[in-house]
């Protein structure tokens, strides 16, 4: 049974993500990790969705049933769960979150004892245990126990602040934060205030239903308006589990993800902190990023979509910086996964060093026009099996344009992107692709 998508298991809470699925998945995970147990502890965190209570209780039941002790830390960012899994010497970590999805979805993300996302082979083994219900249940004194720890937020705050340069402070910056009524609703403001910034925080009153609701990284228009209203130097928007970052300049303009990546890569190199003078991005990044960084002696490696794939390239190539243009940015010297707070602090440090307003500091090259669209699909038929698909995609290539056509890892959607020198022509080619695949897949 295929459970895992691009980033864990995700779907409609109560429909796909049910207590029964969560219970069985926790038992499968626990059964797998018991074979390699060191401390016999598993960490469980969550974001602010109402359904998190239901799923958390089911996961705790499943883990204790197979003999694991559980540490529950409540609402915390996904990167905090990754960090604390390793810091508290746990065998594995679980984050209950559907990231940037609406409140009615939820998901389960898994980490190993080092705080790394599980690789595909381990996910497959867990799926096999789940499908066979080949659980090793505990009895008597071997049944696990659970305890809740509420003070781990301090450990994460110290960790985050340590990623910021020791010789700098944020005393002269007015910063607006949008925490999307999500997992960073407490920690984000504390971190930036303790580093001296004048902080205004938006959407930090979660009620279980308002996570990502017209706010945060997915909907930064509100942040942009507030940056202009309060004459802030910069604005940072996080998604529901705070592993993604969107940046707004002092004029309320959203900084394109690839321009942000390019500026931060160059900043690291200027400080001699960019390992092997190379970075990793996904296939979605603009080709103009490669060309810009090449002029500064920085090589770009590409991975499939998903920050865990970016991380795999970082490990393979011995790198310490990688990102997705959507806002997952990995500074692997400080975090095992995309961390919106670490990324925001690095962007703030760069802004201070640049001695420029954000609109200039993060605008170092021009992008090639990209146009994108999504199609709802009933079934994810392999693209190579769709009659005529090769021919229409070859037509885009022959016109001198790049394309990406792929299924979403978390939704029943086909995602399409066309990139090239002329936006009007790119739109024309995209429309042809959309029309073709709608007929074939709807």
C-alpha cells in the first residue's frame, strides 16, 4: 500500500487521515524502529489544527502498544521536531501537520534519530509492515508510556538564535511576522524580539481552524499590506508548520523564491561559508538562477521536487545550502530540514550586511518568465503512457522553452510549468498543454 507522498502522509482529516490510519502507521513505525532501538523514545509534535488532537492520541496509542515511550511536545514547528528528536536522543520523531494545506487536511511526517526525514527504502518497509499488519505488540511491563513536556520551546529558541551571527543584532530593523496561525505562533516573535528587532506579529491566535486561512506563506498579501502600513524594513511569512518562508520587501513586494536563494547563496560565499561553492535546488527553479550563480563561480545541482530530495543532494555532494523556490530553504549547518525561522534570520543578517533596502538587496538578477497551472485529475496515469504526450512536450522543447509536467505528491493534481524568453509565448504553450492533459486525465 502506498501511503507516503512527497513529504510524509497527507490527506483529508477524518476521511483519509483517520485515527485508524494513524494508529496502524504508528504501530508500523514503532515495529520498524524497535529493531534498531537505542533509547526506546519517540518524539511527537503537531501544528495547530483541531484534528491534531485526534491523530496525536491515536499515534500515542499505537506507539505505546508496540512498547515505545512517547514524548509529546504539543504545537511546535516541523524543524523543531527534527532538532528535538536528535537533541532529546529519541529513536524517531513524528510531526502531525499538513504544512501549507487548509485546516481540514492533516498529515504525518517522520524523522529518524538524527532528525533526518526517512528515505524511500525505510518508508517502503514501514508501508509493508502497515499493509501486512505485522506489528510486534508489547505486553505486561513492556507496554510503553507517554509524557508531555511543555518547556522544550526554550531549547529550540536557543538553537535558532545560535544560527544568527554573534556579532550582529536586529536593533535597527522593524520586522513584521505572519505566523499563519500555525506552529510558529509563539516561537517566532520571541526569537526576533530577543535579538532586538522591533516586531509586529500577525495571525498568531490559532483556533484550530484558521491555520493558513488567507494568511502566511501561501497568502502573503496581508503581510505585504502591513509592511507598507507600518513602514517596516522587511516582512517574513511562515506556513502552518513553519518549514517554509516567504519574504516581502519594504515596499510590500514579494521577493521571488529564486531571487532569495540567489542572494543567500552569494552571501554565504562572500563569508567563505558555502561548502564546495555549490548549492542544490529543485527542477522548479528558474534557469536564470543557474546563470547568475555561475557568473560568481557557484555551481547549481538540481533534484526532484521536495525538500527531502534537496537534502539528499546536499549529502551526496557535500553541500550545506539548498532550497526550493516555494520557500523550503535548508541551511544544513543549522537545520536538518527546511526551517523558516533559520532562513528568516539568515535573510535578516544578509540585509544588515548589504546596507541596502530589501528591494535592492534581494534583486540581483532578472528571471526568465515562468507560467504555471494545475489540473485536477481522477487518476495519476504515468505520463509516458498517455498517447500523444511525448509529441506535445517535444513541441514545447522545439520552441526553445523548458517545461515541467508532474503529478503532485500530496494532491490529485497535475502540475504544469513552462519557462522561456517570452511570457506570451510561454502562456500559449502552457494553454496547449493544459487543454491536452485535461482531455486525457479528466
